[in-house]
């Protein structure tokens, strides 16, 4: 049994975060500059069935049975085993690494789950299809996020721009003209679960106001999809600005995000918004490719702790390591 490695990209939400939890559409894109990787290797010296799990970034080096059953890594391993109908695992070592910042809205948890489900199922000789991989990652997302919409596991599994509505078949978005995004990190770790729970509280207290915000976000997201599919990139900028304003009203922005968004716009970005759960984490700015360095510099000067420049194209799966079925 050879070692098997699989990688999965990070992601950002381009439009529609939070509203997507309430059945509205959202657009997400993969970000391959950062990746999670899982390697499963045989461990012939270990006793039969012994599974070692290593995740150096979180100081984890333990046997599978010592992990709580609700640990996201254990959930993924156990679901792969259950989905394949396997009675026991061969002795092996699972090593998980990631360059995706944690709790920053870049999908680190889902990417680890997707990479692990792919590597483990391939190691067992039965690589799982994308829909099964995504469903397993969704279960692990519930532990990270509480009541996730499912957008993270979907965009990361398929590694293509997606238009996502919870409970509906996934729609891939055709990107007629590629465009450049600068992703700026506030450096503030902000668990999505908390922001999602706060929006829930607001919605319970004032449902008609929150529903009206979700409806407005829906209009922006639908218009953005059309603009992407028709190659009207400059129209996306004002739509991002509007989405950011609506997210402020939802209560999920913060002064650091607003500051970075403003800095990007002042440096010539066509539009900018927070991305993901908010309250910290990342913001994104749309710019002409020639302006990406200028916008990056302005974001750094305004306090961004990490910058990723990414080009959004139709399919960006080529540079991802994937075990072949
Ligand atoms: O993982 P994040 O921080 O990008 O957040 C996901 C987006 C939310 O809409 C806030 C939550 C969800 O489950 O869709």
C-alpha cells in the first residue's frame, strides 16, 4: 500500500455570506495559493488497526482512539470508513498540514476535511466521488460552525467558482473574463460560529429587518453572478461595496475590516468587502491586475497582516494534488 497525498484549496466568499445560512444564494471561489494537505502512509510496524493522527500545526500527534469522537478529524476518518463500509482500518499514519490561516474565513477546516477524506479513501483503494467527499466535509463543518450553509465544503471540494443555495444542486459559475482579487487579513482570529450565532440572535429579535437585508444581499449576489458570466468585471466593484454596507448593517463587520476596505478603495480598488464570517478575518478587494501591487501595499500600510493576490478563472484545479480514481 503506497502513501497517498491529497490537497484541497482555501476559499473566499465573493458575495452572499451570512444570507446564505438563510437560504439565499452566495458565490464562493477557491483560492489555491493556500492549501491543506493530507498524507496517509502505511505503518507496517504498528499493531493491526493502529491509526496515528498527526497535525503539527495544532500540536496533535495521537492515536485515533484517543481523539474524541466529535473531533473534526475523527469525524472525517469515521465517516470515510462508514461510507466505504470498511470494518477496520489498516495500521497507518495520517498527517495533516495546511498553509490556510485558521479562523480567517478562508475555509481551513473544510479544506483539511476534504484533503483527508480524499487521501484516506484513495489509500483504502476506493477514492470517494466529489459528492461524498463534500458530504463528509459538511459533517465536520457542523463542529466548526454550528449550522453551516455548506458553501465551504462545496467550493473547496469542487475547486471551482460556485453559486450556492443551501439544499439545491450546486451551480458552477462560468467566468467569462478572469479578474484579480487582493485578499487582506486583519490578523484578528474570529470564529465564524460566533458571528453566525449573533446574526441568528438579531434575526430572532427583528426578523423583518434581517430578512430585508438578506433580500438586498440576494439582489446583489444575483447581479454579481450575471456580471461574472457576462464578463462585466467593473460592475462587480460597486456590488462588492453594496454587499459590504449590508454586512455592516448585519453587524458582522468591525473597524479593522472597514479600515482595510477603505484603504483598498482609496488605492484604486474597483470595490471591496469583508469576506466570510466577519468581525475579523479577511477582506477582499477587486482590482485591475496592474493595480494589485498598489492595493496590496496600501493594505499592508493600513495594517493587513497577510496579503494573497489571486486571479479568478473558470477552473483552477490543475495545480491541486489529487489521487486518481
Ligand atoms: O468560513 P467563513 O468564515 O468564510 O464563513 C462562512 C460563511 C457564512 O455564511 C458566514 C457561514 C456559512 O455557513 O455559510
